[in-house]
C-alpha cells in the first residue's frame, strides 16, 4: 500500500468519526427512548394480566402436593395445634392440620402470599410472579438437598454464656460453636481481655457426608438447650427422630472444656458406609503482646502423635504439612496462650497450614486445620474432645496433662519452648520449681529474679571457685610468661616458646585449661535461662523499676525508622537492661583479661571486647527479665572476683606454687601427650628445613 492510499484511509476514518459524533442522540433523546421502552414493557405486562395468563412457568398441582408433603415431613410440627412450619431462604410455609398451605414468599423485595404464587388465576404481574416462583422452587430444591437440615438454614443469631473463675465462653447457635473464649485473669497489650477464640478470628465446623450431600455444621442454626449452669446442648432436630448436636461442659474451675458430639437416629440421614467426619478450624491469630517480634517467633501450629511426640509447623514464614497418620491433639499456640483440641479417639489424618501476617498490626498469623475423624452414624457419642483454653504455664499444664485422659499423658508442657533436652531438664527440675516456690510468697518478680540468681550462683560456686583459683595462678605466672615471650620472640621460636611455657605451667602446678572446664559446666544453666525467661508467663505484665513488662523489651528510647541490616535483630529501640548487661559484660571482660596473657595473639583482646557489643544487638529485642538476669549474674561474678582477690593471699599462693615446683613431677597423661605432639611437630619442622636447604 502506497503513501497516498494510507492518507486516504485516514481521511475517510476521520470523516466517518466526525459524522457519527455530530449525529449522536442528545441526553434528552436518550431519556425519551428509555421511557418509551419502559412504557411498552408495562403495556405488555398489563395486556398479559388482562388476558388472565401469567407469562411464567407457574406451580403445578403435583408440585403443590410435593410442597405440602415436604412441609409435613421436614417442617417443625406443633404437637398441640398440628401446624407444621418450614422456613427456608426466602420462603416461610405453614401447613395446617386440615392440610391447607399458608405462608409467604419473598419475590426479591415484595412479600406475596404463597397462595397467589401457586394459583394460576392469581393475576400476579410477571415482574412479581417470576421471582416468587423461582424463589419457591429454589427453597424446595434446598430442602430436597439438605433434608432435615434445611429447616435450620435460617434463624436469628443468639449466644449462650458459660463462665467459671478463669474462663468465659460465649456459644453461638449459628454453627453451634464457641464463638468467644476470653481469659478473665489476663489482659492483652491494649488492655482488653485475652481472647483465644472470637467471631472475628475463629471458625470451626464439622462436616457430615450423606449419599449425595455434605452438611457443614457452620451453615446451620442450632437450638440451645441449657442442661444446667455448666452445660449447654446445641441441638439440630432433623425430623423423624433424628437429632445431631454438640454438648459443651465447663467445670466450675479450670481452663478445660468438654465437647461431646451427641446424636440419635442419624442412620436415616447418614449411610452406614460413611466412616469418617471432617473437622475444619480456621484461626486468624490475634496479637496479644507488646513485643511483637518474640510473639511471632513463639507462635505456631502444634500437634501431637499418640506416642507423645510433639511437632509443629515453622514458627517463621509460611508452612504447611499433610499428615497421614493419627494425631492426639492440635493446637493454635501463641507465645503465652494456647487453644488445644484433644480428641479422645484421635484424629485420623489432616492438612495443616500456617502463614504470617507481616503487615497486619493486629494479627500475627493465619492458621487452618483440615482434619478427619472416625464416625459411625449409629453411635450415640461418635466423638468427644477436651479443649484447653488457657495460659502456657508450666505448673498449670503439668498438673493437667496426666489427668485429662487418665490412660495417657497429653504432654501439654511441650507447648512451652524450654530448649533441648538437657536444658529442658535443668528448667523443669531446678529453675521452674524454685521460681514457682518464690512466686508463691513474693509478689515482686524483680526481687524473685534477684533471689533466683543468687541461688544459681550458690549452686555454681564450687565451679566458680576453681575457675577463680586458676585465674589467680595464671595472673601470678603472667610476668614469667612475658619473660619467656621476650626471650623467644618471632614465629621461628614459637615451638621453643610453647615448650618453655608448658614447662613453667608444669613446675607451678598450673593448668591453663583448668579455668575453662568450670565455665563449660556453667554453660548449660546459662543457656537454660536463655530459654526460660522468654517463656515464663509469670513475668508477663510484671513491672520492675523502669521496665513495665519483664516479658518484653524495656525500651527507654524508640524510633520509627528501620536501621539497615540490624533492625531485624536490634529492633527500633534501646533496652536499658540490655545496655547495662553489655556495660557489665565489658567490665567483666576487662577483669578477666587481666589474668590472661594474649601477647602472642594480638587480635584476642579485640575479639574479647567485641563479643559484649555483639550481645547488645542480639539481646536488645529479648525479654527485659532475661537481660536483667544476665546483668545480675555478671555483676555478682565481678563482685566474687574482687572479693576472692582480697581474701586469697597471693604470697601464700606463690609460696605454695614454689613448693609444688620443688617436688618431683609425674607428668599427667595430658601433659605427656602434649609434649609428644610438640616433639613430633618440631621434628617435622626440622625435616622441612633440611629439605629446603637441599634445594
């Protein structure tokens, strides 16, 4: 196509567009056309009405008989008047004892008598008759699909409250579920009561399966039956003697709720071939703590196998797991609180999903559990559960875990992260009992931590004493070690320098490693405390000095911007107890370095002082109680060191070392092996030097 043809086509297009634009109808003309169309439709509808003919597929006599039969069979019948009532979707039907069908149908905004809908000569206009007939047929289809469950598809939402000293429950008739569970003794960071279940965040449901339909209990309105002050039965009357419901029992004290599935006559609805029932639980986990970082790290979806092994999905990031074996319980576990559902007959299998809600200020995680349970339609009590709704308190959980189901241990305390087995044993056998005992008669947890620290220091004192004695010997030998280093300088004399140093240690009866072993023996307790304090719910909300909450960071300076590379660990604040711990750690490092000789390793001093600064960045986001404990522990160690130096006479120790040096020495196995290794190393060095000389 040449240039002139292209220009011609463009001009033609512009002319056509301009002609269309200039001849478009005005707004007045468009409005007039719309009115004319509506008038024409109204005239056609009026003409059809005048002729007595409804222009829609009207209800037949066979359908009317089916409607009456359905209302009589599946509706709720008053035993006194004999009137059967069935309310489904937009249809409200009543069948009198004489067999007359009454009621109304919602025709998408206009309520009309059902008699007008089923009467072909009613004179209903098309605009009303069509939606009325459609809604009536939809309601009948719903009833046919749901059978006895259909009568419970609509209703008014109500709740029943059960309470004891510790726990408050609201049980909703919509779905027959615990819609709200709040702990009466615990508040969230925003001063509201801690809620483990709420209508905005939780929904659980059971699903039954018939030959051609799945019935999800969350769709139905149950009838509450108050058995007594502690028990309510949420009931579905399905007709023909079939009943299905959930019974909730809350004892007068404690955090446990008994949940029993109760049924009768379900063989008429659920085939005997159906051997399973599904359970779904969806939770959007609410944030409860001021320290969000640690709440996220310690919140996850946990589950236990029948053999007692407890596992969980990842506590960071998104995770999912398909489990094809039995589970004893499942739990949506928060840092300090848990909702645990324990099945008496186990869950058969399940799919677990967890995802983080990083950008949501009020919620931290979203969890979904799709579980399968064994089910028998003929059983009066096909499934039973116990739900724990309470704090992650070791004393509370340990007192319950062997009593819930007496025949087996529920291992609820494994929801509390206390570290690897060795650290867990230290926490459960020593730290927690002492901490609990002190808490029974001392109300200030800052004082309790101080006493606990002193108690631990007393236990560790024999190891500390050995370490201090070793440091004293090394401090007395420091001048002689310096003389050896000055006498044999340079890398070429490294072997000779090391031999002379080891000979000095041997004569003085000193061992450079003797101070390390006591410190290593103290490490398990230090690590155990690292796990204990962030998990101790007793510290939650407890204030001490400037710290408002010992379970959260004690920020004295805060900011809103993120510092690159360190914000994820350091946070957006400075914690005063952590800062004090760092300063004390630097002082302790200084005191320790005075007893050591590091002239042969120039970078050692720099590394020793760098470690406390690194701890500042690591612990700044941790609980104030943990930093406070480490601060006290270091401070007491420094005081012990200075007291030891004042009490122990260096002259007596020097004289004792001199006396040891005069005695004939029998080399220890360690020293003999060390000297043998040095001889072999020196021989290899001489051999290498000879080879280099030959070349």
